[in-house]
């Protein structure tokens, strides 16, 4: 089993191995480059879910180094995507750092509880996120072991999933399965994505997309019950 501390170690190693990405970005300058991005990622950086189509991911509030890495990956072809490639290609290294800083500063992701709670075995998405899948001999580790409690993301390496668009999450898992995204450090994602069933891809994408709302709803219900 991979523990959070072990994963933290991997993140540190990766950070040390990628000095080029440590380039300082200027958020204000980044706003100029972002003028062309709003068509898809929207003026508030929240993107859009397009069921069955190519969803535009939320960028607002994501880690700047993570965003910069993705733009470099589109440029190098480690992440093959015909829609994003021309927009990434048009940016210099400095512009990448700037536009990443611009989106990173935008809005914060919903703050979700980090305390451990027992996953419900009847909810397959939740179980996969919190416990993984070992029963079917597919050896899928819990997503949250890397993506943090409630999939809120950890540091520069592990992006947040809770509140990201379902269509986008699904497309990324399929991109790893199909080999068009091969940019994951130490191939941390590809093996996992390949071992997921089609049904699990659907369930986990829905689970994370709806998690901030479903946690808020559960919280409200608990408060109502306490008040009785
Ligand atoms: C025509 C629509 C469109 C435009 C314009 C566009 N993007 Fe994208 N962007 C996408 C799509 C679609 C994806 C998902 C690609 C995939 O599935 O791999 C994406 C993905 C990304 C990602 C990866 C996010 C993640 O969570 O890994 C980043 C970063 C990004 N875009 C930044 C930008 C920036 C910066 C600009 C402007 C310079 C821009 N995009 C312009 C459609 C667009
Ligand atoms: C061993 C660590 C690890 C585990 C476990 C893990 N991931 Fe990841 N995941 C990563 C890393 C690292 C990245 C970033 C790859 C990159 O740099 O592009 C990532 C990226 C992603 C992305 C892309 C997000 C974006 O913004 O583009 C999705 C979606 C994702 N993971 C889903 C999952 C799901 C679902 C599970 C559980 C079934 C899972 N991950 C388990 C390490 C992990």
C-alpha cells in the first residue's frame, strides 16, 4: 500500500528533478495571454462540462506548477490533444509561467473536510476514491492516497479532482487508457487508469464532480437533524 508520506517523498523527488518548471510567473502579465483562453475555460476559469463532448477543465485555483507542467506537456506531445496543442504552442516558457500564475490565483477550490470517515461499501465511486479496489484482483489503490483527502489535491504534483468536471475527468482516464496522455510522473496514473472498468470510470468521474455539493448536502442534513 502506498502511504501519503511515501507519495510526499515522490513529490519532493519530482520537484527536485524539474527545475525548469520552477520559473517565476507573473499573474498580471498572465492575464494578457489568457485573453484567448476564456473562449473555453471561461472568464472565471471554471471551464464547462460538456456531457459526451470534450469538456473544458476548471483551471481557477489549481497549482501553478501543475498548470505550467500541463502546458509544457501539450507542447511536447506528452499529452496529445488537438484542441489544446495550438494554444499551448503559442506560449513561450515565460508566458506559460505567467498564465499558470494567473489561473492559480483566481479562486480557491471548495474546502472539504480532511478527517477520515468510513466509506460506504454500497457507493462504488466513494469506495474507489477512499479504499480502492482490491477485491476483483485489479489492485487499484484509493485515489485519495495520492489526490489527498476528498480528492482535494496535494502540492504541485497531484491535482484536485473534487469539483472538476465529470466529462473532463472521464476523458483524462480514457486518454491514459488509450495512450494519448503519457505525461504522468513515474507512470503513476496509467496503470491505474488501465485497470479501471468502463463503469468505474463513469462512477468515479461523477463521484468527484459532485463531491463538494454532496458533502455540503450531507452536512446540512446533519445540522437539521441535530437541531431537532
Ligand atoms: C478551444 C477551446 C480551448 C481553448 C481556447 C483553450 N483551451 Fe485549454 N483545454 C481545452 C480542452 C478541451 C482541454 C482538455 C484537453 C484534454 O482532454 O487533454 C484543456 C486543458 C487545459 C489544461 C490542462 C488542465 C488540467 O487540469 O490538466 C490547461 C492547463 C489549459 N487547458 C490551459 C489553457 C490556456 C492557458 C489557454 C489559453 C492560452 C487555453 N487552455 C485555451 C480547451 C481549450
Ligand atoms: C500513486 C498516485 C496516484 C493515485 C493512487 C491516483 N492518481 Fe490520479 N494522478 C496522479 C498524478 C501524479 C497525476 C498528475 C499527472 C500529470 O502530471 O499530468 C494524476 C492526475 C489525475 C487526473 C488528471 C487531472 C487533471 O486535472 O488533468 C485524473 C482525472 C486522475 N488523476 C484520477 C485518478 C483516479 C480516479 C484515481 C483512483 C482510481 C487516481 N487518480 C489515483 C497520481 C495518482
